[in-house]
C-alpha cells in the first residue's frame, strides 16, 4: 500500500493526552486538538460509534469515533493509525480522544496473538520480542526502565567527574576475569581475535594515560553456561578512579545504586524474590573469611576444606584446587543468604589476580563483591599498580586456569606508573532484574541468546 502516508509529524504522547482527558468532567471535551499515532489493539462497534484502543510507547487511550465525523473505517486489530481530535471524557468516565480525522499509516498482514490474553508462551516471547513488546505492557515498561537506569547511571558518573570511553570489543588478548572467550578470525590481519570478557585492562591503560576517572558501559562476552543470572552476551559497567582504593569504591557504589533507584523508581525499596529490600546506604559489610567462618568453612588447607564440603553433601569433583573449593563454598553457603545489600571484602589472593594485598594480611586482597537478593551485582578492587607484582599474579593465574595468560602490553603500560586506583564492575542486567523484580536475566535482555528453534 504505497499510497499510505510516509510520516505523521507533530504527534503527542498518548500518556500526556490521557492525563489531559482524565482531568475533564464526564461528558466534557477539551478545546485544543491533539494528534496521536500508535497501534490499534482493540475495536468495539456500537452502531454509529466505533471505539478503538490506541497504544504507543507511553500508554493506551480510547479513540471515540463517530461515523458522522470519520465515515466508514477499514481498520483492523494491529493496524497503525494516526488520529487527530480533542481530548474528552465519556459520560461513563473513560478518558478518550474524540476523533475528527483518522489515517491508516501501516497495515497489518498477519494476525496478532490473542489480544485479550496477551502473549504468554515464554519461548515465543523471547524469540519474537517485537510481539512481546506489542502485546505485553509490562515488557515495554521493563525495557523503558532499563533505558532510564542506564541514563541515571551515566548522569551520576558524569556528575562525579568520570569520562565515558569506548574500548575494543575485538581484542588480540583477552583478560580481566576468569572466563572462556569467544574466538574469531580477522581475515585482513590473518590473526585470531577474542570478543572481550571484560573492559578492565584497557580502561586501566587509560588511567596510566592520565584520564584519572573513566567508565564504560558495554557488552562483554563469555563462552560459558546459561542460567537465571548468566547470558553469554551481557552488559557491564566498569569504572576506574585514580587516587582511590576499595574503601572509597564501597562508598561510591552504595551511593550510586541508592541514588539511581530513587531517580528511576521514585524509591529505594525494591521487591525481589519475595523480599522487600532497601537499597539505601549504608550497606552491611563483612569480611570474606568471616562470612565463611560463620559456616565453619574458612579452612586454608585444600584437603581439609574438601573434606568439610563433602561432609555437607557438596560435590567437589569439579574443583581442582583450594581456590575453586573456597569459591564453591562461598557461592553455595554464603551468597544465597545475602538478601539485604551486603559488601563482602578481603578476598583470598588465589581468586583475586588484579587486587592489591591488604596491609595486615598478604594472603588477602583489597577486593570486594556486593550482593542483593542472594545475587552478586558486581566486583571491585584496589588495583595492582606495580608491573612486577602484576606479572607475578599473571603467572599465578596461568597455573590455576588452563589457557589463561598474561598481557605483556598491559604490563608495559603499568611499568610507566599507574596511580593508586579503585576499580569496579556492575552487571547492568542484574541491576535491572533487581529494579523490575524479574527473577531471570532473559526477561531484562531484549534479545537473549536461545537454542535454535527447531
């Protein structure tokens, strides 16, 4: 239908017109004309009156169409229309637009799912997210909330003097975390590259270069398992702040999450997994050894820790060394109980390759992770800024994880001197889960990775 209009300028938001109509007395109309455009998701014919439900990104409003004003209407459910008219409230009190002109802008060619019940099949919702967004108001609300969250995070960091930057997604070496990468081949350079697993090492190069406070919000990729809180492609915020340590970073993340929640939600209390949780600072803080000690599992000997876990019916067959055992113990016994916002700090050096040692115990590091609702939101360090020490940690990492290796270029950058620095990563998908109350990460990613539809 090439003769349909190519544009519909100067339109108003449905929510704004609905609010204008709600302020009227029943049976009254406003004086000014408004222009709306959106999709028709309901039609009711009553003699010479036709009622449509028009939906745009902001909400839903009834169109009140009189045959004497608009004539016969060849409009189907799912069509996209533009309508001009005056806000009104029907005698029954329904906010509406009294339509004076209505134009078909795009014609639907296949039927929508059941409009009354919405789109409920979970797999179809994720595979055909466009239909999910069309049919389910909650899905649209979640998508918009995620966007507002990202904007609020940026506003906070920009206001604190951070500079937003972009670093390579394709990297000749991967690093910054324990993870298996995706690998691809660059034909022109005839070289394998990796999709980044973290932005850390490039961002810290920028600290060496004197940018002092930097952050990046971007996609990371890890060729690993899928769970309610894991996707192979996910969005992370990482920031690095010169002349700060992990105690400064603890205070900043508490402040930022609370402030972003207040801005986005209008409150700091969220409902997640059956809990009412207040994100307002200060958060609970506990040392990593003390958290495990509460379960009788802060045991430094590998064989003794394995035996203690086995006695608690924990399968340790996949845990190759003490580092993996202690991480397993923490995730199994401690993490699920961290419902209220909690910062766990002073992690063992064996599982913290980029964190500085604590001043009073060289076997522990100035690292913390923070948890809400039994779920980790992110990770932070006082960064190593000595190239020789970082080289030793790379060697330790290579012994623990097959395939992991150092980054000579990053070590060279460190050798030019990096200020003491606090760094942090925050999972944007998980923060959005918390804000929306969604219990699976696939709900808050618009196009999650799925098995092939057969």
